[in-house]
């Protein structure tokens, strides 16, 4: 997959089948939409293209109030590449782009840049100034300009419509299984291992402290069974504590700490990926060090049982 940051180089993709959206999390709904564009492109012998935005439009339209993201840009690239897409374009999102009337977005930007034969969007996709553009308007513009529009209906898990917002809500509730069902993969955090305060080592459970980018959504504070991809490419089982460590004081910034089972080694500075597999318990404060150690021992036993099952 070729990745472009900007839409200056589109000559090779004229006539493409294009999936349009924000695609935060690249969840099952996004995957169905992108997969549709890839399938149509292969049927027609055309290039498959994903056009998305950077930064997320909410960061421009509602700075300070935009939702935390489910994936970093590099994770998004990796997930989209796994769907067989030929070209991925990140269109810089700015206040001037947001101010474009939806008709102008299509006639002055989308159409001349890509000359798509097909555009695929989700049922609730909106675009252009005031989010006035919708699938119906896009279909009308497609009829006028000569491209087909395919609108993907809602993708559901049970009665729930899969969406980035629904995934955030599941993570906030510690519902890891539901989040996985909606994402199509285990909820993931990635970052570099940095030095912590060393408390885990004094308790007999040394941890790797992962610096997750600040714009990424953390799940409910608590303890998780997890798997971690190490810098050497191997996977290890572990127990992750995500939260503010209330046993040691109040008002700490949230951290992501992982105790790896049956592991010893130096991971400082390495890039790791954490897959959350099960929520074990909420974060809590302990009055005595011995109580905390006893609870960690129970957490480790439970995580080992769950991850070996």
C-alpha cells in the first residue's frame, strides 16, 4: 500500500474505487466499507483508495473537546494496509477545508483529484460546512458527475451499531470482549517503554511503563490480563495496571504499567504493543503494602489462567 500525506499525487489512481471516512479505530464497520471498495476495485481492474483526514476533524472543529482516538496514525495505516488497499491518502484537515460547502468539496476537490468511478461511505457519513453533506447529497452529486455511490448500512453486534463512539464507550466500561467484537481485533495500546518510579520492583513485580500517546483513549482504570509484543518480535503474557495508582497518592497522571509473566530483561526505550484480553478488576487503593501484594498475586494467577485457557 502506498501512503500519501496530501492529494498532490493522484494521477495513478484516476477512476479508482474510493472509501471515504475518518476511520478512527478501523473497526468492523470501517473494515466492511473499505473491503467493499477493495472488492469493487478488483472487479473493475481499478485502484482501491482510502481517503481519510489528518488530524481527526473533531480536533479542528472542537479543539479541547474532541474525543480521544482509538488508534495512532501508524496503527491506522497498518490496519488499512491489512485490508488489501492499494493507496491511502491523508488529506490535511483544516478550518478552511471544514468551511467548504459539501458541493464544493466534491466538485472542486474529490472529483478533480481522483475522478472516482465509485465512492463508498457509511450510512451516517457527513461532510462539508456544517456537516451538511450526507450520503443522499453525495449520491445526487455522483449522478451529476458520473460516479457511483455505495452507502454501507449499519454494521451491528447484537443490537448495537458498531461505531468509534460505541467502541470508546465499551472501553470506558471495561467491556473488553465487546470492544474486541466491534473492532475485529483486541483493543490495543502502543508506545515506548520508559522509566517509571520503580515501585513495582520493590513489591516484587517489576513493570514496564509504556508511554502511550496522550491523544489515545485509555480504557477504564483497572487491572487487565494482556499480551505484549516485545521489540524482538515475541509475544509475552502479562498483567497491566492502567490508572492513577491511588494506593500511593492522589492526582497522579494515568500510567500504563505491565508486569510480564515469567520474564526478565531490559525493555527501556523499546517500542511495544499491548493487547488487552480481559478486565480483571477496577483500580483501588490499599491501606497496607501487604494487601496490595496479595491482590497482585491473585491478579497474576487469574491472568495466567485466562491467558492459558
